[in-house]
C-alpha cells in the first residue's frame, strides 16, 4: 500500500522520536521537501531538509496501522 501524508517537526525531540518510531518499521519511507527526497529512516538526512516547511512522508508498506503511529506528526 502506498500512502502520503504531510508532516511537520516542531522540535529536535520530535525528529528524534520520529526516527525511533520509523527505524524498525517494514517498508520504504521517503521524506520530500520540494525537489529533495531522502530516506526517512536517515536521522542525519532529515536535517538536510528545510524543516521550516511541511514535509511529505511517502510510504510504501503493508502495515496499515503504521499510519496511525505517525498521525502525531501530521498537519
């Protein structure tokens, strides 16, 4: 299943929590900021994005309940 959602990080703690949440999830996850796309499981890669604007989480996974876990980051 492929799904996208708009997310936003308001603090360093949110990024750290997101990285922990996504680390062991099966599937492919990308974060998109404009034309830049990074692997969402890359903690350092997240910091290469423009975090002042909303990001798009592009997910391909069979675990539907995963999207509920990321709803706290959704805008």
